[in-house]
């Protein structure tokens, strides 16, 4: 009997839900996110440093715009930016002579993508969705070492095609237009992010 009651409750709840993402509706989000790029860069820098280097990495600053093509499907634009910097002491050898210097490594990552999303189990207050991010990553890293063979960080430089997956996105609206949101993703440029949503 309890199972039947529970099943009936779910049917009643979900049958009353209507898509929050209405055709023609727009949503703008401003978020901050966490990326694992800092862990990889920190490991690479620590291999070079005489002592453990301190790496400073900003959160991923994210801006997005989504437009409701239908009540269940939206298309949007995504922008993500992150910067990193590390200072450390580095020693290298050239023809038997050693040189010790203070090295600064700094870099930025900028991701611009389109993002199709599928929206499900939504109401006037809650919007749940999943989707893709397909775009381009612009990476620019620099260092001031005088060592001509200082190449360990080259893997973090350069531009490339990217694809990411939004496993789960959720928006909750306190008013008709203002709400908060959170996304869990795989791929560039974040693992998780959250922030403010405005719909109109």
C-alpha cells in the first residue's frame, strides 16, 4: 500500500509540473566555478621549483545566455575565464654551470561555447536541465625563465577545440525573474559552478 501511495504521489507531482523554459524566454547567468586545472598546473610547477611553489588560481568566472527554442529545449552562449599565477625559485644547468633564478609563471584560459540544453521536471520555481558545451579554448601562458629548455608548461598553452557535458543544472527562482543556479559538469572549463540567474 505504501508503494502504491508513493507512486501515486510522484505521478501527481510530476503531472502538475510544467516547463519553466518557455519558448521565447531568455535566461542570463553570472557564476563562479571550480576547475581542476589548478591541480595539474601546481603539480607541473612543483616539479620545476627548488621548493614547493605557491600557486594562485582565480575561480572560473562564467557568463551564459540561454534562449528557449521550445518549452523543453534551449540554445545558448557560454563564456568562461580563469587566470593563474605562480612564483618560485628555479635552478637549471647549462654546460655544467648552474643558474638559480626567480621565475614567474602566469596564464589565462578563456572558453567560448554554444550550449544546447534539455530541460525536464521544471516548474515556475525550479528548472532542471542537462546539456552540452561545444566551443573553443584560448590559452595563453608565459614565463620569464632564461632557460631555453623550460618547456614543462607548454602543455598548458595554445588554443584548441573543446567539448563539455553539463551532467546536471538546476535553477531555483525566488521571484518571477531572479534566482540562483548550480551546475555539475565534465570537461572544460569547470567541474562545478553556481551563481545568479535572471530570466526575462
